[in-house]
């Protein structure tokens, strides 16, 4: 009989080296990088044997995903930009694959890691707030770049002084705009983390049930969780496009 607290605590600890600011969660880093390399490898393999007349297999899948992502961009982004398409596609596929790791048997990778002397191992990078907030921070930095590029540094900073209450209430404008800007990456990262962490907790609770009840609950939750996994990847991609589109709106208006 598994001890519930010890079992769940063990599964919610990362394989970490170092201390404090200089600690590294090697399971999160390793799996996320491996999945990123998998995406690059699949794209490279398809690109080498690209057949425009008779696409089959993986090429069909990737083309469908590219068309789906492109349709979302066309409906949101105000101008043509060579970065947005590859960025949105990478975000969607990478987040989707990291989320999919939550569908593996909860004890599979920790057990394998235990064979090599690793006592704590978490399988789902997006159930780690460092992953989701790190990705959200990258999106936030890109929005700053787009804002400064499209409006100029002074034009961007001016927005802090006059929005939303007008120039005479500039102290309140600065405060409100800072809160608004900081809330975007926080909500982007925490939304994904919260959903995936909750899913991980449910799988851990199911693993504590008797095998017959656990099998039924695991099957039902696993199917439902697939919808959450895909939806969260889609939401992260859409919000990334929207935040960058808002930053590029000035440029769009100029055209």
C-alpha cells in the first residue's frame, strides 16, 4: 500500500542540482530540450523528402498543423511578419508535446530514472512554473521589442504617461500600465502551469486508488485530459499572437 503523502511528495519533486538561484531542474530541462530537438528533427526529415504532389504520413500532419496555425495568424495579426508564423508554430507544437508527457503512466519515467540513482523525476515540463513563466517572459520581451520597434522608445514610454487616464493623471497611468504589462506574462504562464499541475495531481490521486478503480478513472481522465492538453497549447499560442499583434497595431495602422 502506497503511503499517500510520501508518494505524492516524491512525485512532485524535481531532479534538481545546485542551490538557490543557481539550481537547475534537470528533468524539466532535459525533457523540454529533447522534445524541442524532436520537433526540429521531424521538420528536417520532412523537409528533406518533401513531396508537394503526393504528401504522406508526417508531412500530411505537419502541413495540416501549419495551415491551422496560419489561419489563426491571418485572423489576428495586422501585418505580414516573417517571425510570427515560425514562432506560433514552434510555441504550439512545443507546448503540445510538453503537455502530452502528462499522458504517460505517472510512474514510468520516475521508475526508469530510479534505475540510474535518480530519486525524484517529473515527466511534464509544463507542470513546472519555471518552464511556463520562462516561456511567458520570452513572449513579454518580444512584445517590448515590437512596441519599441513600431512606436519608438519615446513613443512607447509616452504610453505609460497618457494611458488610460490622460496626461494629467500620469502617476496613476504609470502604475496602471505597469500592472497591465506585468499581468500579461504572469497570466500567460500561470494559466498553463495551473492546468497542467492540476492534471498531474489528478493522475497522482488516481494512482493511489485500488487497481480496478484506478484503471477506470485513469482511462476516463486520460481521455478528458487530452482535450485540456490540446486546448492549453492552443490558448498559449493564441495569446502569444494576440500580445504581439497588440504591439504591432501601430505599425498595422500606419499601413
